[in-house]
């Protein structure tokens, strides 16, 4: 195979919406404080739905949008940092729900860059001939990790899932998923942590902000170079939806004046590994991107890990 491509996308968010005004009744904050610092006005919070529920819903939509059945899938990869069960892993549980028989199934945890990592590993498996058709899912219940008295974190995160149906690109066709640029800064891994048996997230917000706004644009540009495309040719940019100020800073440094830039963080908050496929799926669903458009995906955050690649829009 000459590579792989994203055939279809799907996403799901739980119905409960928590606005900034709702949060103001729980913690010392207000709408202006939140919007000024992170650009978020609302987020979705799961109540009775599990992480597997969220992931399965998104995967089902990707399959439906791609016109495929569970029987045609031979690899399931789930990117998440909020799985509770150690075994079976989330990917296996999703496969069981969907009725996929005998797939390779594994979870991957690089927190907010997880979807780009998962997409890269699925692409590598297909290129190596170990798989032919994969479901790559980013899913999170970040609300399980929140201290609702800590306004520095509880105002930021939300729950949701996004999924991509990835298939082999036959020899002779242009690869739809470009080479990945990935890495981490382990010595600064404590900038974002989720610790303990009853996990609670904490982060050094200013440290992460400085790293993201000063170090990531060159890495995103490298992902474009590896794909053989100039950033000016991009039709879309879907970064991790961490913070509106970070998104705009990276987009400005890349000179993306004509590209559609995903800003789903405004309505969904930071959904960690789910944020990229969730935002990407919404842009496609709304018709803001067209089939074949080159789109830069770039995840970053906990670890501090990062990963990005240029893909062709389904």
C-alpha cells in the first residue's frame, strides 16, 4: 500500500451543556473571566454516559458516514486519558459494542495529542500491511478528573468523542495521511498531570501557554514540509482545542490567513484527545471544508507531547 486516507468522520457530545453562567454558581468565576482567559463559553458534560458510550456513538457515525459495516473493520484504536477500566481496554469494549469480530484493538494515551498519535499508528499499520481498515477514535470524560472548586481547571474541560474511518490507499493513489511529526518534552511533563486513584487534573497554565505559543509553530510547519505542502496552501487547520488564544497564536505564526481554523473550543471546551476529531468532524459536517482539501491536524498538551500531520479531507 502507498498509504492510507480518512474516508469519513463522526462525532458525539453528551446532551448536557454547562455554560459559564452555570459555573459561576459553583465556583468564584464569571463569563467575562473565562472568555478573556481561554475563550470558552460552554462545554458538554456526560452524566449517565460512559467513556465507551461516547466513543461508540462517534464510531457508529463515522461508519455510517463512510458506508461501512463493523465486519469490514480490522483495527480499532482509541486515544484517551480518562479510561477507568484497565482491562478490557476501551478499544476492545467499543469493538464489542459495535460487533467487530477479531480486530486488533488498543488504547493510546498521550493526553491531548492522543488522536494524532493514534492516527499515525493506524496509518503505519496500514502501510505495513498489518491492517486494511481502521476506526481511530478520540474520546474523553474529562469531567471525571475535575475538582469543581478549582476554577483554574473546572472552567476549561468538557466531554465528547470524535472518530475517523481510515482505509488503505491503493498503490498509485496519493496518500491521504501525511508523515507525522511527533515528540515530547519529558522534563516538563509535570506541567499537566492527572494523578491518583481518584484522578484529579492540575496544570501549570502559564508554562503550557508559553510552550505552546513559542515552540509549536515550527513543528507544525515541519509537518507541512514533510507532506510537501506550504502552509499557505492549507485549506484547514485543526489544532488541539486547548485555548482560543493558543489556537490563534499558532495560526498567526503559520500565516493561515485563508485557511479555515477550527475554534470548537468556544462551544465544547478542551476535550483533550477528543478535541481534534470532534472539531474536524464538525467542520466537514457543516461544509466548511471540501473533499480533498489539505488540512493540518496538530495535537499538543500533557506529556508535554505533540504530534501533527497533514491529511486530505474526506
